[in-house]
C-alpha cells in the first residue's frame, strides 16, 4: 500500500510556502500532511494532498518544479514507545529510512516513511501486522 507524495522545490525566500498553500487551497486541494527540508538556497516541500494529479497540474502551471514519489503510510497507536517498536522492526529488516515525518490525530499516529526499498518495507510491515494506509484512508480522517 503505497501513497503518492509531492515534492515541490522552493526558493528559500519568505512567502514561498504561503504561495503554494494559497494556490492549492484556492483549487480546493487539501494538505493532509507536509514537511519542509531546507538548506541556504532552496527548500523541498513534501506534501500528501487530496488530489495529486490536480495539484501537479496547477503547480506546474504556476512554474513550480514538482516531482512525485511513492511513500508508505503507517498507522500506529499515539502512545510513547510505538514509533520505537516500528523502527526496531524496520531496522532489524535492514531497511534504511531515507526520511520520515508524522502527524497524530487523537489515539492514532500516522507515519510517512520513504524507505530505500518500498516493496520490502511494505512486506515487513504487513508481516508484522502493522496497519498500512492507502491514499483514500488519509482523506477520511
């Protein structure tokens, strides 16, 4: 169960994220999760959105550099130690996590993972009876 994540490359200037949020909001596209990684020159805005194809089209029309990446989204209890257990399973399976970010809602935490081996990660998580989410599951939250 993989979901699509957008990566938008932004100049490291004031207001750039505001512009993207406004463009997507005006197009009725919901930002379900996001994270920003930056250096001195540019940032990478990673987004999980309600309508991937529409978001890509609109952002490209506005001259943003956008790419799409498959990621894994895992749901686990929002309690201390849950992430450690998940990471122990991933580490023991020799899967490298390139990056990850999370958001919680009530009793659940949702973790977006970009592993070096997507198929193996999904296989391992399913074998350990962990809950993987599809894109449509995220928009029901």
